[in-house]
């Protein structure tokens, strides 16, 4: 009987894993390693990547510079969404080669937006295209759709090279290339020309664009810093509409230039918003109050600001109006509340702020910290499987609002088994 040493067994396991997951990404996935970057210093030495890089530095230099000019307006938004979906950061540079980071980019084949969604794929991920709008050109909605699409492709291929190829040419083409090449190595597939020419060039172009975006000054490119948050899509605010709005009239009444309205709402195909109740238009943060007041027929002097408030247990709309020195009818109108008696704990409503209450604490949207007496004891509690805030509050004779306030949480916060929270409990007096 032949004895196999432990080290040899480990080597065999490694070889088997490499056979099952021929790409380094798949190998990392097998060991539970989270990937944060697709790029490494050796990739630029790849002959095909170097060729694409030289092309960008010469023939297509203006195209790349245009993408770098557009990128700052959307980059913070894209980074946040991709971080939420736990995607590699380098993918935020993909629109540089897709569309030069332009929401209004439109290809000969019918792809549109910064992520160049085709109508079918866009519809699959919930992007509407009709007479009024083309949501493939909406930077926020299309980026969420792109994040979901890339995540779904990775779940199939477990290799970012194959994912990028599938994003460009479709899963059918990639599956055929894998069968014909008998390999899942994207570079072998590319050099063997098992994919169409555009896709074979697409992967090297992506890595070359990442190299430039990371080291743009070294290659003689420039990225202009945006002047204020009013130009950054991440900080834009959304105004909910109850009826279609003529954007030319909105521009005149609010003072917000029509060009700026269309810049923040590139999905709109008309100068009037879609006849959809609850449709939201995006505006710069500094114009939010003006646009809000115009859209809701409120005099500007009645509405210096609008803030979000979270309803507490037992509160009525009248009490909230009294608290902020405004009137109940105005709150109802702002939030489309037909029956003031049907508000509920945890509901988020918009509260008008006028010249009387503008100096009130700006953090009133947070839960109020309960008062602590000499009888109050702080308990550290570890969340267990099956726990929820209602059960915990009932067990310790407290309220959900107090639990949220003490721990700086909101109703949308998610707690997992093993998380620790603080509970304030008033001890009974004993003789």
C-alpha cells in the first residue's frame, strides 16, 4: 500500500481546484476570497493590452479624453452603486470604452446610455423605453441595471474576463467560444480568435482604459474637477410629481436653466415629464426647494426648506405640524396624504421648513435619544437567530424607537445574528 504524504494530498487538491476553476478569479472564489480589483501591474505587459494602450494614446486620444472629461459628473454615483453590489472597483471605468461616459451615447446597433444597453437587455433589467423616456440613458437606473447584469454574469462564469466578453457579445457567443476552444482562459480564447473581432479587442481595451484612468497624468491626459455638488449626480435630489410638468415653464418659474434640467434628466425624450403619477425628476441640490415649491404650487416664502421626518409611535399629523410650527394641510399636500389618520410609525414624510422653524435642529429626522435616569441600566445584547426588534423591545419592556435611537439605527437598518446592540432598561425601585 502506497502512503501519500499530507503535502502531496494538498498539492493534488490545489491542482483539482485549478482544473475546476481555471481562472484565478474562480480559484479565489473557491477559497472565499472577495475580489476588489481586476487590474495588476503585469497586465499592462500583455501584448494586446499594450497595443490598445498605444491606440488610445494616438488615434483614439480625443475619445479617451472626452470620456475623462465626462467621468467626474457620474463617477461618485457609479462607485457608490458598485460598492453596494460588491463589484470590483475597476469596473467603474468600463463606460470609458462603452460610451465615453456619455448618457446620450447611441450606437449603430441601438445600444444607448453610458452602459450601452440594448433594448432587450435593458428591458430584462427593468429599464423602460417608450415615447416619453429612455431609462437606458438614466445614469442612476442604468448603473444599477449594469451592476445587476455584471453580478449575474459573474455568477455564471466566475471569471471577470469571461464576464466582460459576455457583456460585450452576449452569453451565447462566450459559451460557443468556450466549447470550441475547450478552455475558459479568456486570453487563450482571444488569441485563438474564438470570439468576434470586436470582443477580442474589447478586453484589452478595457484594461488599457483602466491603466489610463489610474495614471492619466503620466500619459498626458487631464481630468477636470467639478466645481460644486450641483454638478455631481451623487448629490442630486429627486422631486416627486403628481402630474406632467412642462420643463420650459418649470425652468422659467424656478430659475433653473432648461439645459441643466435636461443634463440631470437625460432619460427624458420630451420637454414634458411622463404622465405617470409619482414620476421623479432630478435637480441640483441647491435648486431643490425652489423646484419643489413650484411643482407643489407653494409660495417660496412658505417653504424655505423641506426635510425628511420619521413618524414615531402614537404621533398624529397635527402633532407633527404643531411641533414644526407649520400646518397639517401643507404636510398632507406635500406627501399626498388623503387621510391624516392613516400615518404609521416608521413612515417617512416631508416636513416644510419656513422662516419660523428654519433654525430648529437639522437632525430632527433622526430618532430622539430617550432620557436616561439614575435607574437606567445599559445592557449589551447579542442578536440571535430569529430575533427582531419587536421581540427584543417586548422582552426588555422598551420600545422599538428607543432601541433605534440608542443604537443610531433606522427602520431600514438590517441586523444579523452576532451583531451587538445596547438596550436601556429602567430598573424597578426595591425596598
